[in-house]
């Protein structure tokens, strides 16, 4: 049942003028929303929207911030090609929110102000800890943004049938420029409203595709799965675990490593943590996570249907032959179901997804650099709000340029896989220090620095010497082989290593944390007393 997608090689050229018009209109509308919602009167407005959003609003924005190109394009493609094993990404992403709900959200909101560095430095020496927080935030957000940039290149290359490397590089550059505009114009308040708008559009789109898809198979999921297995070279193997990660003991271990990164990485993602400061109190922070979890549960169930539907109606060969490879599964399925009109709608939503997520990431990285490194490390706290915001905007432009170059370099990789690497960095660099800071009385500055730099450094080194970089056909640099670490995701080593570094650093150094500082932090984190917008 491999039909239009194979028969029409110029799928993306069906109506390029219409596609470009839709994209431009979408960009102008969202930029207008950003401009009208923006407020530049203070750093609180720019970095945390003044804490004015409700739990429901922030939960929708959280889901919009988190449901990236990896969730929509990458996971749908992974399910279409690899079946059940591709769905394991969704399970990992979703279960991870329980860590945020139970351990992080409320305490973080009560203890900090703008960034993760506020929490880590609460009872530690300010300058070195804030510098470490800024460094880890920059690395995590840049890797995450590179994945989104690659997704943008894949999507527009499919729509406009751009197959040349130069053309796709130009597409990625345009996306990067637009993304920086969101941050420069609107700050957190404008970006949040764009993410709320984008989340609503995304949820309606996946629900629409799911209903249409079920209709074509008589609302019988078994029939859909049977057709998917017949249209996939792996056959019935896609319906059970192991098609991608069950080939050997090494691939199984790689899956365990990926799972650890996905489950623990969300609690260390700076752009997710920063969202908890946009609500007035810890009660609304908890409500944010509950709203986000329900929305994402619905979304990932829809991607399960979309992924298998793409395998059933489009076929794996057509998906892998299209510009963008696996990442093209959802747009190709939209074309199969509703033709050019639905393809344009879905692609516009996917494009908005990428823009909103990258804007949120850029804002987080620039805020961390400006607030943690510039204001508190370089200026030692002696700075005015205007200069802090100005530095954040300059940083946003620099980060945008780096992400554009990285997106061009990794173009063609599965986006969900690339985001998995960002999750590994987040879990390795941030999770241990966040938990130890919030829950361990003896934890000190040395332990914080050892945990952050040890986890971050080990993760980056293992990634560099893994098959991700070299030694395999789908490596970033396939022509050479300097891979020494056999796993594609380093989480199984780097995450425990960061906890170990934090513990060893704490016990080896004679410096003792002030128990009064921990007592104050504990009271504030649990009750909200003394925090901005106190209350539970």
C-alpha cells in the first residue's frame, strides 16, 4: 500500500509558493503575538514573565516548550521505521516528568528566582557555582538547539524539495535568525504566549491526523498494526521490543543508557526548570507539571498511532528516501491522508514547534549567561537590570549562530536521538547537584563543582569518542574512526559518575556547609516563606 509518497518524487514541490506563504504568515502572526505580549520594564519580566502565568497556562507552555521537533518528527519517524522500540522514546520522555513533579518543581520554584544557578548558589559560594551553572546550561541548550535546527532543515527541505546541502544550510540559517528575533523582541512573556499558541495547534493537529487515520482503517487499531507490519521490512518484529535495541547485548545496554538519560534528563533541562519561575507560587508550579503531563500523555499516544500509520500508509522505503529521512514520516503521512492542504497545515505546525522550542532554549541560555555569569561572576552583583537584559540579547545572537552551524553539521540525523544526547548531558551535569543541594545537608561548594564539571566533562568526552561522532555509517564524521566508547548514549556511565563526583568532592574537601543555610533553604523550599511570590 505504498502509494503517493513513492510515486511523486516532487512531493515538496506540489505548491512551494503556498508553503512559503503559510510559513511567512505563521512567522508574522507569532512575532506579532510576541511583540504585543512582551514587557521590558525589568529583568523579572524579561527572564521570568514577572511570575504572572497560572499553573494551567504554564503547563500548556511547558508542554509547548518540551514537545519539540524530536517529539513530533523524530519519534513518529522512529516508530514508523523501528516500531515498538521507537515508542520507547515517548515512554522515557513521559515518565521523566514524575521526577519533576515529586522532587524538583515545588522546591525549585520556592528557592530560586530566574535560573537554576539561583538554587545551586543559595548555600554555596556564589561565583564558582554560578559559573558552573552557566557553563552546563550553555552546553545543554546548544546541543538541544542543534537538534531542532536539523529538524527545521529536514522539514523545509521536504516541503520545498530542497535536496542540496547548500539549500538545507540556508533553510537552517533562516530558522536561526527568526528564532533569535523571538527572544530579542519578547523575552519570556512573549515566548510563553507563542508556546501556548503552538501547543494548542500541535495538539489539534496530532488529534486530527489520528482521527483521520483511524477512519481509514475502520477505527480498528489491529488492522492498522497489521498493515504497518506488512509495509515494513522488519515485519512483525516492529510490534514487539527488540527491533532496534535487541540485536545484541551491546545494543540492549545502549538502550538502558538511553532510558536513563531520558528519564533523568528532564529534571536537569534548564529551559524546563526556568519555566517554574513564571508562576506566582509553588502550588501553581505543581499544577503546571500536572497539566503538562496530561497533555503530553495524550500527545505521545497520538504519535504512536501516527508512527505506525506512516509505516502502514507511506512505507519505510518512501520515508527513508525522502529529504530528512525518518524525520519526514509525519509530514508524508499528512500528505497521504489529506493531500497538499493537510501537509501544509502539519508542516506549518511542526515549523512553529521548532521555532517556539528553539526560542525558549535561546532565552534560557542567554538568561543564564547574563544573570549567573555576567551579573554575579564578572560584575559581582553590581549591575543594573538594563545591562543584564542587554547582555542576554547579545548572548542570544551568539548562541543562535553556534546552533545554526551545529544544525548544518548534524543535518540528516534522527532528531529524537540527538535530543537524547542533550538529555544525557542535562542529567549528568545538573541532576546530582540539584538533588544534593536540595536534600543533603553536608553537600558543599566543592561537591557542587565536582559533580557538575565531572558529569558534564565525562559525558562530552564519551560522546566525542562514541559511534555518534565516528566509526559508523550514520556518524557525524563517518569517514574516520576514533570511537573508543561503544555506546551511542553515555548516560549509563556519566550520570552515576556525576553523583560519585559530588559525593567524593564533598567528603574530600574540609569546607563545611553552614547548617543554618540548609535549614533556611529547607523551610523556604517546602513552605515558600521568603521566596518571591511566597505561598503554597
